[in-house]
């Protein structure tokens, strides 16, 4: 891989995850960071030995030594910085959701495709070895015709009324909270594994807490807020959403997302029911894949590179028995992106802006269906 230089904007939980994953890739160097305040970027650069801390995001985008911009900022900055990066001639790796609305995602698709630059979105869950195995089996038709796809993404970090974070605020997180934040992952995964688009949806959304206590200081995702001096604010974003689904080949399905389900942390799961068996995968136990059978014992496939399908084996870094997990899937996705930047004839196996735009359309269709009480067709553009 030829040397490529990355710049990371945003130094929170995600900025650090991107940095660590990038440092495992040969031929990639993280040369610059920027944050919401210059002191934050400087402290991060010092702590993690990144050569340059820029005063702000635009200064990083003007840095001629940055080839690829990683956008690890809160959701409301995704559109403007992704756009600015493409205009500055940088390849982009954006956190999800790609932008706050499908009007914005459509504009980014246009810009990215015209620019000839590589533009990807971090739907990282695709790149667990056992997800790859499931994909190979479903798309290879090993279990016969696909009937149903179902699953969930359940969390509990917003269970209590005093739980708060910028994601609750529609101006910063987007009008669709649970759907945009974690529903986007589930829908991306379901379509990636099956290779089929979701074409029609019937949705239901619910906000459990009509008001929440907004603390004076910003609270990080997954952390408890300090409620001293907090003010009561109305909540318009959903805590829960579910949808019935129709896929393009006639398969059916359903999924639910929730950020108020006690005990569930990152409970992302899917199940695929086919004519001759079923598959089930769960993110919190990611190194196994369950194969359900009716007329014989069900089976467990484990992360053993000697036994996995060739496509899945490419995502295994360690021998059988050594668990691989969340940080590894970032490296896997980034490897595919950086390889494609270097060699455009290599497969573009990463979530593209176009795919993320289609997910944005899909989530908006679920919301529309909820508001109008009817099935909605997901626009194709
Ligand atoms: C919070 O819900 C969050 O950090 C999401 O924003 C991520 O995309 C998800 O992977 C983990 O949970």
C-alpha cells in the first residue's frame, strides 16, 4: 500500500477509535487532528503522538499533507465537513449518519461521485468475520431461498429521564435519533448481508420520555449526566422505533431499535430465515454464528480461519480461539477503503455515500409511515 496520510476531525470516543484502527494499517500515517477547540486538539495530538494539531476543522482541510479526512464530529457537522473535504480534494471517511437529512445525503452523493474521490461511511459492523460468513452463505444460496430477515439494535444508555447527550437534541443529532444513530447500522447490515434492498416499510416510533433533564455540561455518550442545575427540556426525537419490511425479491422482515431497553448495551443482532435453515448473529458475542436447523441439530460456526469461507477469512487477523471484536472491524473497513484509494481496481467493499443515502431515505420512509399510518415505498434515487 502506498503511503496515505490521514487527518482526523473530532477527538472524542470515535476519533480515538479511528486513530487506533488506522495505526494498525501499514502505509497509513495519521498526520493531523482538529477538534472543537484548539486546546483539545493539542492535548489529543500530544497524548497520541500525532504530528499536527490544527486550530479548527477548516485548517485541517486546508492542510496539503492530508489525503483522507476522517469525520468523527457530532452529526450536525457531518454534512458541512464532508462537503468541504470533498471540495478540498480529500477522500472522506465519515461517521454515520452521513448527514441529517436525505436532501443533504443526496447532495453529498452527487459531489462525491463527480469528484472521483473515495467517500465511505463507517458502518463498521459489516466487517466482523462471522457477518462476512453469514453474507457468503446467504448470497451463495447455501440455505436456499431467503424468507425472512429480522433483528434489533437495543441499548439502555438513555433509559432514565436524566440521561442526556447531544444526540437527544434534533439540531445536533438529527430529527431521527434512535433510527439515525443505530437503526442506520441495522438497515445497512441487513441489506449488506442479504444483498437485497428494503423497498417498503411500515413503521412505528415512540418517545418514552416527553421531557428530559438537560445538564449544564456536555455529557459523553454512554455516560451518566451530572444533573445539578439541569433544566427540563421537551424531547422530540424517538427513544424507540420498529418497522415491518419488504425486500426487493419479496422477502419480508422486521426490526426494532431502542435506547431505553435496560441491560442491552450494543445489542445489535440479525436473523435470516431461509428454506433450509436460519442464521443468527449478535454483536455482543460476535465470534459465533448460529445455524438453525429443523430436522437435525442446529450448529455453531466459530471464528476459525481454517474453516470459514474464503471471503470471511480475509477479515480474521488471529488464529481460532482468540476473540476479535469491535476495534478490529474499524481496521477491516479502513483497510478496504485505503486499499481502494491506492488501487482503484481493488473491490470497493465499503459502505459508500450512495448506500448511506439509500439508508437515509429508508429511515425517513419509516418516519413518514409512522406519521401517516400507512406502508411507504422507499424512494429509489
Ligand atoms: C451510540 O448510540 C453509539 O455510539 C452509536 O453512535 C454508534 O454508531 C454505535 O455503534 C454504538 O453506539
